C-alpha cells in the first residue's frame, strides 16, 4: 500500500501540486480513481481487528525482561527467599496489567479518532460532482467543501474560502480562516492557510480543493499511528528489581553455603564454639537480607 504524501509538498504552487498528483481541476476518472484506490488503500484509519486480548495479555508475561524476572524469582525461591520472590512475581503481574491497560486505551483512542471521519464526501468523478463513500477518496480527487461538512482527507484548497474548526487536531475550539488565495511558504503544515485536514469541520463558506493525503498518511492518521505505537519497554522498576534480585540471590546462596559448611564441620573445643558463632552470624545475615529486601520491595511497590 502506498503513502499518499511520499515526495509531495502540499504547500507548493497549486498547478505544481496538481502535476505531482497527476490530476487536474476537473478531477479523476472513475477508472483512475479505482486504480489509485488499489495503490493507496481505502481512506480509513487502520484498527487492530479480531479478538487479540488473550495474546496481548500473554505477551506481557513473556517479553525478555519479564522472563529474566521470572528467572530471578525462581532463584530467590530456590535459596529460600520466598518473600522477595513473591514480591518480584507481584511486580511482574502489576507491570503486565498496566501495560495491557495502556494498549487497550490506545485501541480505543484510534476508534475515537476514526469517528471524526465522515461517511460521505462530494468529489468530481468523470468531470461531474457526485457524492461518494469517504473511504473511496484517493490522492488527486477534487473535493467540494461546504458549510456543515466534515473534512474526509487532507486537502489543498484550489478555489474559495472557508472557516474551519480545528479542535480535532489542535484542541482549540476557535475557528480559523482557510483560503485558496492565502499562500504560506515554509510554515508548519497545520498553520498553512491553504490547507485543511481530515477530521476537521467546515463551519462556513465554500471551497474546492485537491486531496493530497488519505488514510494513515493524513495528519489524523499520524496521530492514530502514535496512539497505537505502544511498545513494551523495560521499566526502571523492572531493571532495578532484576539487579537486586540477582545480587540478593547470590548473596543468600553464599551465606547459605557458609551456614551449611559450618553445621557440617564437627570440630572440638574452641573451634566448635567458633563454628557455632559462624552459624548464628550466617543465619542472622540471611534473615536480615530477606527481611530488608522484602521491606524494600514493598516500599518500591508503594512508590510505583
């Protein structure tokens, strides 16, 4: 599927833009529009289809750092640090839940953005203005915009002037004037006075323009793409806990070995007394490590 804006400058002179789009002020033929529909795809925001939540939820428990945390929890449990191991498992579940909720919200955001695109639009086909499905618009179509219309694609104005509500893109409810006679050069695309964008509304006036971007290539599509771009990044909490878990598991294992060797060495006299002292000290250190790390884990969860 092609990118409707690749190599195009929507702020260049109107005749040059029409040439780059291989279009004219009379619009496209039905045959050419059909060919471009196959090339660029339907004018709609792509959404994740199907029932994907079981797989998405399972993925939160199997990404690389989560697997390392599972390993760390197993090592902690193996050396007897069950409290810290349980805290690590709890962190894995909490992180998975928050990441999954974030992805669900991203999908809902795309659905909300898609609601801004109208179902119908007025376009010139075969030299005659007609009402067509908005999903069938392609780059190069000549569009008629009137008061009350919602814009279905990113459009460069060729004739007329209209007032536009840009709140869907900018969040500002104040209307702005867009006119084919006002030419802007080297300004941000959203502020160009001869451009209107998908998802915005015409509150007054009438104008004709040429479509230069559709679907995910529009400014609204770019916002939708950013909303769906939710990647599982290692959180600071996960990295911090993984390092501490591995270090604590090694420390506990070493101290457990000291304790075990001390108990298995039956030396008489003063040596036996010294060994018993080592056993008590090793036992106290293990308890101290487990208790301290358990408290730290609870504190980190509260901060998180």
